[in-house]
């Protein structure tokens, strides 16, 4: 796989009022992101409400996304599960329908040890090694934390090509960038600190903010990866309120409201996710306006 660099949107999954997946709007969002410069589209991750879509929907979102992208940008398919067998099943499906790579989160809830995490990802790579794997470490969501040495072990496994480092800890990211093999990509999974990670040598940002500001996030990533600190920080300062307020409640609650406010998709989410509180609506709206998005 040609290494992916730049802005990788963690795409929200649009839904109809009855809670069913809105595939026509999903197709429209993919076309919009391509037109706006998004470098890669990540589907069915946390922002894509992967915990509340069933397996058939999960697979269909991947299939439709690949079909709509038509090879214009890579599709990073969220295939993570806390069951190794299920993660392999999803990855095999993603490979079959033409996804370009897979995002595999640290198994959540069951709290595997470091050895358990290593064996989990190694088993997936051995089963579906022809679909490049990006690891995803987000201990705030998964509880289990993939430690530095475990990442370095996994970086030696054929088929594992990078990591989404979502702790927001820049010292930790620097150690990864310093120690991983040259062909192993380190991506940010934390919008507020992504610019710093890329200025330190990271390859891109898997972004929530890109759902509402794809052009700006693409430009920020291009500048930061090129080492243009001034341009990258000019954009970062504009987007900081958006980065912050899109997490005023649990993701994807604020971003789904923001996308609806911008006319990109409906606001519907599935329980246990609930709509943005009325008290926070003006907070998110003000952030969008400050960045020129409304």
C-alpha cells in the first residue's frame, strides 16, 4: 500500500429519523470530502457509531463507501472488535469489497494484557495480512492501553503498517516516531494535539474535526507534514474552538449536531447516544462560526 498521509476523516454515519443508515447521504458525504481535499476516508470507527450498528450494517457501510469512492481516495475500514474472530471476519469482508486498509482498535471492555493485545493483532495480520492494518490506541475508550514496547513488537509483524495514537500525549507520540521502523506510520487520533504530532514527524491526522472542516484540516495536515509551522498554526488557531467543542459531550454527539446544523446530514443517533443538550447547542454553533464554517 502506498503510505497514506494527510487528513483522514473519521466519518460520521448518517442515519434517517427512524435510525436506519442513510446510504444516499453517506454517498454524498464521500463525494463532498473528496471535493474538499480529504486524503482518506475512515468509516465505521468511533465517530461512525460502530458500537451501535450491527454486523450487516457495518459491512454494508464499508461496501458502499468503497463503491462510492471509486478509488479516488483510500478507504480505511474500521474493523475492530473485542473478539479476535469477529475482527478477522470484518477485515476479510473489507478486503473482499476493496477497502484499502483496516483500522483495528485495542479490544475494549475485556481488558487484554499486553501479550493478549500482541496476539490479537498478530492473529488478524496473519489471517488478513494483505489488507494493511493501522493499530488504534485509545485507552480513554478501550480502557486497555497499548504500551510503547507492544507497538514496537507489532511494528515488526508483516501487514501492520501504522498506528492511530489517540492519547493526546505528545511525549508518547515522539517516542513512537523516534523508535518505530521508517515505513511505519504514526497518525494522530486527537484533533487538539494533531498539529504537534505532525510537526514532530507524524504522517497525518484521523480527525473528527474533518467532518465539518475538511478543507481546513487537509490544508493543516499538508502544512504540518511539510514543516510549515506558521501556516499549520494559523489554521490550528482558527480550528481550536471546533476541536474543543466537538468534545463538549461524548463523540459523536456534538459532531452529529454540527453536521446537521451545516446541512450535511440528519442529527439522528442510536441509543445509548442521545442528542446534544440544548445548553451546548450555542456552544458548538459559536465554535463553528468562529472558524467560518457557518
